[in-house]
């Protein structure tokens, strides 16, 4: 058998390769540079790599080939395994933007008094002499930057993967570094390690589903490539059980990653336990990448027969919104509340996934579901990363103060920070003139035009419930007197360095601009066109 | 004349672009918005003069509104709709949602009401809030409210209207909870916000349905295309719009927030919860006449909701001892009349707006009067602690009396003309509805007389250390102006002026001879009101009023005091099921999964251990849930695709 060298289109792939390259370089830096110089080099390297990749994404995006009828643009590269098309590049762009935000938060050292918020020495057991030594010597883990870069690389590959195996590899590349990052908190280390452990075990469990599903779908279609699977589904090869079970199992893997009910339960534990900078990055990045992959799988591979999977997604979407919104109401911890609210957002996004996909099925002026979901992901990412960045600022003597009781009357003590947080919450609640409103409006409209009105009604009901818990936090900050419970203390806002401030300011600005003039970004999402088939 | 769509009785919205004085349209909104921005951003720097600036800006808006009104009077009927394009909010593909403004006779009247009454209330607030440490903030919120309210009535499309709609909701929330040291105020603010969201759900669904059906949210496009939509679609649209209107206008079944909203400072109650914001629902229905005219079933529902609200609100008004809550019940009832007018279609739209305007005058007048009384009575709101206040506060008394005569419909006063027209139209439409409206008028006579007697007449029942005094002139001058408007508001009906003026928007009703002569209706209405007044005189005025509310009262009074059990109904139907759902979900989320494996200890003390285990859910139960979820997904796929 002859071996043909695969063609690799470096000209299209280089933004992703830069990210992987910088990640590898970061490992070398860890090995060869003296400890005290690593922080500066690593953080600059990561930041520069991400900015370069972002510039690259824009450059590649500018001269994508328009295909056939103009509905899609891009090429399928690396022997059909990676699709560099409009939606993939749009997702790359926003993933990179949020990754840059992540690096800024990772590099914040003022809040902890000169060290980062990651454990000094992750291998030291909590409460031991080794841990004490690590903290007195001011050790810190600069491996977090290469880990972050690998995760970003995985996130970029995930929505661009055009065959089942590449998708699986991407899933693991994005997940493994995150499992590690979650366990690296400097404070409350047991909670953090427990979160990492849970995330890892459940992630492995759901990956098992995913790979089993891949095997079954391969058995059905006889190919790993999405285009071939699509062809097989269209021609209905007659082995439906294989297809259905395979599709179901792959969905479990993806729905786990996006945090849809009933696969959501890791979300609050992990969001709460992980260092908040990681949570911020993960909440935005993982969800974007996983939704990109989910959209591509359902629209490209299984797109020709969407009535097979739509009823299932209807149920999941409704369940996710109800669970997320209702359970968020009873939370008393800010990070858990945001986690459940992110579950609810997953439900809203799934509502958008149910919409009409093909521009040809729409009348003039209507937006496609892909466009709506992409826009929603953008708005969601900015609000989430901004909100978690604010959470890192609100502290008491024990570090970040995330219980509600500590946040009482924060609006009186620090009106600016509390006001910014309230603004993010209002956007998540979908109040007009914030980005969240336009996003919600877009996904609900596309779902409604596809006839999914029961889901839309459930979505609107849930968004009312959601308003309730967001407003509860605003009331807590502005309208409740700051009387600490006996023995408790009130949190205060610690002044951050320019890194965190920049992340928050960009988040606020983007949330406002996307709410007032959403046109350009909606256009860009529309301009991205459809997935390549 | 103006264009109609096929088969409809309602004109199409077809504005020309703004020029001359109309090009200042954006400024009407921009002035108060700038005020809010300056006061909020300027912070303490603006403490000294902020409230004066915040008062001048709405007066400026009023000036522009007046100039435009004069301008529009000078134009032909067909030329009275003007639009102004500000900027494009969304534009993607062919979807284009602009920030466009529409100035037509309907928005012209609203503009005058909002900026006019708004300015007066700003002036009044200078006195009322003089000693409040957070005065600047109060004025900033008031300006924010005005900007949002003006956006609501000036937008040319439903999305812009929704923006204003949410904006007034937010401002109302901030102002109800303004005295944040009172937990009751914070709770009331939250309640108002949440109930309003239920209404907003209706409106937002309607907007999405507009968008899907017509590909646009613009009044121009929808009014032209409404005839092509199916009957079911327009009926659903009508009902959804009504749901939105019920939330904002405190109509049955979304009325429960309005009485609690009286926790806000009194100028807020006058401006937002009497004269302007709560009437936005009526505006929405009249503005959407091109939908309702095609949806007779939706119109019937509007009428039913209106009649229930008229009687429900009046019932509450009869039993409350808190002067502001009694007035709030009355507001609900009076908005019911406007809704009734709006539900009666082309024949009633103009009268709904007419009553809305006169109500804006006399109710704002009475709320401000009540505020003035409270000001003199050390912020006591219980009418059982008042009595004979007329001697201590003559100006307040006289101006309040003008409002009183207007609301009960004393012949010649503004309310007489406006309410009479609605009752007349209702009787011509359906005699049961008409009789209910008449009954409502009688009850209005009763509860307003009761309020008047308890406050200004009967013997004094104040504590010794309370010294009622007349309010400063900065507060009484707005009262005098509003009292004058309450008396003279009826002049708008002279020669059917308001009907003709609004006809480019609402259409012209075909002339029909009423089943009962108009004069007879008037006489009957006045007689019914007189009975109500007399009843109040015998039950309240002739008896001693105890300082404490008696407890051994009939169920009618008890129900009225409890707001006809509106809160109980909400709790039973919505809040408690919601709580149960939450508890059940929490239990499922953390326990049922575990419990199915280990037996049934879930039922015992599940809730107690929630707190303990909240932080550390077991991985095995999570994994089980993933497994179970996977099975559900597979089953769903197999079942759906088995067929």
C-alpha cells in the first residue's frame, strides 16, 4: 500500500498552529528558564501568541473563497478533516478574544498581594508544611499559560473539525488542560481539587459516550467524514438503530460539554471550585467551542434529516432552561449562581440551534439560526468573562467572597464595581440596550420561525424567572443595608491592576455596543455564511 | 383623506419625513436623557443645582412639544404623521430595525401630557423632596423615566416601543424602591418588576410574531400588511399585546403590583403610577388598532378584562384606609374605563385617549394633593388619622376638591365628559358592559366621597403632636394648575375636536343612532353617581369614624382590604407551585438520583440535608444522572423516529 503524504494547507491553518506552537514553546520555557523570569516570559508569550493568532484569523477570514451559490465560504483542508469556513473563523475570533481576556485574568497579581491566584505548588498537599513553604517562598505555577494555550488550541480545532476522529481529538485536547487548571486554585484548594477530580471523571465518562457514538455512526455510514455521513443519512441506508443510538451517544458527549441538563451537574461544582480566572475563561471558551462543534455535527453531518434529532433537542432545551433558571434562584453563592445561569444560557442557545438553518428557507431579512447562535455566544462570552472578572475583585480576608451575604450593600461601598456587575447581570437577563437582549431576541426569533413555539414560550417564561434572580443580586447590592451576620464580615472591592480592569472595561463596552449597535457583529455573523459541507 | 388597508376601518400609518420644527423631535427625548446622565455621572458635583436642571429640561421638552403641536394643528389631516430616522439599530441582510420616531396626533397628545404633567411634578418634587439626602438621584431617575416614556410613545416600531417599555419599567423599579431603607419598598419594587415581566413576555412574543409574520416591526409596514395576516395570527397578536398592556397598566389579572408600588415617593405615584406609565397599556392597544380592528375576539377579551378591572379596582378603593392605596385602587378602575374604550374599537379609541388625558390631570392632582396632606401630617397615610384637614390646608383642599368633582363626573368637570362618553359607547355596544360601567361610576362616587370625607371633613382625629400646615407654594402652584386642568379638560371635546384630531390614527366611526338617547345616559349616570355619593355621606359622613379600623366587618369590606385576594390568588396559582417546583428540582438534582440507588430515604429530611451536601454532590450520582440522561436522549430519539 502506498503512503501518500497528506496535503496540509498551512496558509489557512497558521493561526491555530501559532497557538499550538506557543504552547510547546511555553513548555520549553518552563524547562529552561530560571523560575523568577518565567512569569513575565510566559504571560507575554501567551498574550503575543493569542494576538498573533487573532490577527491571523482576521487575515485568513478576509480572503476566504466564496463557494457556489454564495451561502458558504472557505475550504476543507488537511484531507477533509478540518473545515476552515466562515463560522469556524468567527468562532476562532471570539474564542481568541476571550482567551486574551483569560490571559489577562491569569496574569493578575495585585489581588493576591503579588502572586497569581494559582496554587504555589500544586503537588503539595493542602495544610502541609510543603504548602506553607511554597507560599512563603512565593512560588507560582507558570505552567498555567502553556495549559491555557493547549486548551485554546483544542477549542479552535473543535468547531473546525470536519470528521469524527478529529472532533474527538479536539475534545480531549481542549478538556485535559482544563481539568488540570481547575485544580490549581491558591485558596480553598480542597474545593478546587475536588472540582477538578469531578470534572475529570465525569468528562472521561461523557467522552466514553462520545467515542462509542462515533463508533456506531461510523458503523452506520462507513466513513468518519461529515460529508459522507450526511450522504448516508440522506440516502437512508436502512440501519436506523445504529444511526440513532450513535447520534444519541455523541449528543450526550457534546451536551455534557455545553452543560445542558441533565448533564449539567458538574457545572456549579466546577465553576465554584476552579480559580475564578479559569472559570471566566472556561465559561466563555468551552461553551463557544462546544456549541460550534455541536452545530457543525448536527447541521453538517446530520443536517439532512433534522427531524431525527430536533424533538430530542426540544426536550433538552426546555429541561435545561427550567433547571438552570429555577435552581439559580435558590443559590446563595455568586459563582454557583452564575454557573446555573450559564446552564440556563445553554438552554437559550439550544433554542437557537432549533431554528431554521438554510438561508434559502427564509424570507428576506430573516436571520439564520447559525447567525443567531454565533451572535448570542459573543454576547454571552463578554458578559460572563466580565462578571467573573468582577467576582475576582470582591474579597474579604479569606480571599474572594462569593457568598451572597458578603455582597450586601456592595453598591453603597463601591458603586462603580457594583454598577458594572449589575450591568452584566442586566445583559444576561436580556434587558434592552444591552447585548443580551439582542442575542435573546435573535435566538427566540429563529426558533419561532422554525415553528418551535413551545420551546420559545418556555424560554420566555424561564427568562422571566432568570430576571428574578439577577434582580435579586442587584437588590442585594444596592437596596440591602450592609449589616453583616454575627461573626461575618462584608466583602470589599480590591483595586486590581490594569489587566483585570481592562478585561472588565472591554466586557462592559462590548456588552453596551452590541446592545446599541449590534448591526456590524450580526452582519459579520451573517457574512460568515453557512458551514461547509 | 388618509389611506386605509383593504376591508379595514383603520388608517395605515404613512408618515412623511420630519422637517421644520419637527426635526427637533429627537430633542424631546434627548433633553431629559441628558439630565439623567448629567446627574448620575456628575455625582455630588451636581447636588446643589441638579434638581433645578432636571426640572428645566422637561420644561424645555414641553416647549418643543407645544411648538410641534401648534405646527401639526396647522397641517392637513392627511399630513399629520411625521417620522424621523435617528440611526439604524439592527441592519443585517434585509432585516432593518431603525431607531425611528413617529410624531402623529396620538403621540402629540401623549407628548403634551407626559412633558406637561411631568414638568409640573418635577416642580412639585422640588418642594416635596427638599430635605431628602438623595434628592439628586431622585431627580435623575425621574428624568430617566421621562426619557423612556417619551421613547415609548414616539417610537415608530414595536422594538423601540419595547425599549421605552422596559425603560419605564426600570425607572419605576428604581423609584418604587427609592426609599431603600424600608424593606417594604424594596419588596414592592421587586414585585412590580417581576409582575411586569410577565406582561413583557406577552409583548416580546407579540413583537417576535410581528417580525415573523410581517418581516418587520415597523408600524408603517405592519399597518399596511395586517389585512393579509390570517385571523388566528391577528387574534394571537391581539391577546399577546393585551397581556403586555395588562402588566404595565395593572389590569386584571396582573394588577397586584400597583398597590404595593405606593411605597414610592408620592410624586412618583402621581407621575408614573397614575398619569403616565400605567396608561402605556392603553396607548399600546390604541396604537395597535390596526391589529385589534381585525381581531374581534381579542377585542372582546379586552372589554372583559376592562370591566373586571373597573369593578375590582373600585372595590379595593372602597375599603382601603391608606389614602394612596385607595387612590391606587381608583387608578386601576379608571384605567379599566380607558381599556373599555379601547376595547370598543373605532368608536371608543378617541374617548379612551380623552379619558386618559383627563385622568392624567385629575389623578395627578389628587395624588399630589394626597402628598401635600401627608407632608402636613408627618407622612401618615392612614385616613382614619386625618379628618377636618380642610381648615389647615385650604389650597390643598380646594384643588383636591376639583379633582374629586372631576373623577366622580360632576357635570361640567373634565371627568364628566370623558367618562360619560365611554359609558355611552359601551351601552351602545352591549348593555351588560354598559351597566357594569355605570355601576363602576356609582362606586367611584362612593369611594371618592368616602376618601374626601375622611380626609377633609368629619372631626379631626390627629395626634396632639401633629400640626397640619399648608405646603409651600412650590408645591401648591402645580396643584392649582392641575386643578384648573381637571376642571377645564372637557374643553377638548368641544365640537368633537379630539375625535376629529385623532381620526388620522384611529379612523372614523360610522355614525349610528344610539339605542338610548345620549342625554338620557348622562342623566342616568349622574343619578347613579349621586346615589353613590349619598351612600357615602350616610355611611361615613354621618357616623363617627374610629381611629382604628374595625375588625368585625362584612366579607365585602374584608375582601376589599385584602385587595380582593389578588395576592392570595397569585400565591396559590403561581408562587407556591413555583416553590414546589424548585424544591422538587433541588431534590431531584441532588437526591432522587442517589435515592433510586440506595433506597428511599430521600423523602425523609431531604430538605434538611440539602444544606449539608450542597457543596459536595457525589460524582456517582452525577454520573448516574448523565447515564439516565443518555438513556432519555436515546429513548426520545428512538420513540420519535420509530414511526
